[in-house]
């Protein structure tokens, strides 16, 4: 049986979308068919803890309260926390009594989750790695140029690079 993450990632890969880096955490997808930007869903889970970014909860306190009510009724759920500013829902549950797949199925049943719009971790990690490598590369290049021209008339020029 495939894990939820594998299923969700496979569903995401089948869609024709491209990920656009946005300052901070990228949460926008552009649908290549219509060019319309929509907020994506994000799922991260470890046994006993599930974080789901739900667009409908963002800036909608009433929707957040409804999600809490729905999820708290699932067997094994210990605590549900909603952040209406970000649309993030954190569920702490007993993995002996409940599974993240079950929680996601309940959210989907009530219209608060769409596995076809899940953004996997890969683009997030890739964007962070690319940004870090650029910063490190520029720093190392600057240090090398500075060292190469140290004590010469070109040291002033190196300072501007």
C-alpha cells in the first residue's frame, strides 16, 4: 500500500502545473491550462502529527472552527490547532487509533481538502537549496577575488565586485 505522501505526490505529478517560487514559502500554483493562480494544499506528517495547509481556512475563522469540530470527532485525535492567517491546521493524534490518511479522507469528504492540489515538499526544498547555493557561491567568489588581489592596486576594484 502506498503512503499518503506517495499517493499525493503522484497525483500532483500527473497534473500539468508549474511551481513558481514566491518570496517566503511558495504556495501558489499556476495551472498551465488557464493560467489562473490558486492556493495549493500542503501536507506534512509524522506519526502522531499532521499539518495541512487548507486554502478555505485562510482568513476564514468560521471555516477554521468547522474544521476543528470535524477533526476532533475522529477517533484518536488529541488536539487540533488552526492558524487562520496562514490556513495551517495542525492535528495531533494517537497513531494507534488513527492515521493521517483517515484524517485527510474526512477533510476531503467535508470539502476541506483536495488531494489533486497538493504541493509536495520537493519544490520547497529545491527552492531553498538553489537560493542557498547562490548565496554561498557569491560569497566564495567574493572571498577568492579579494584574496587574489590582496595588497595590489586592483584590490579596490575587487572590493566593488
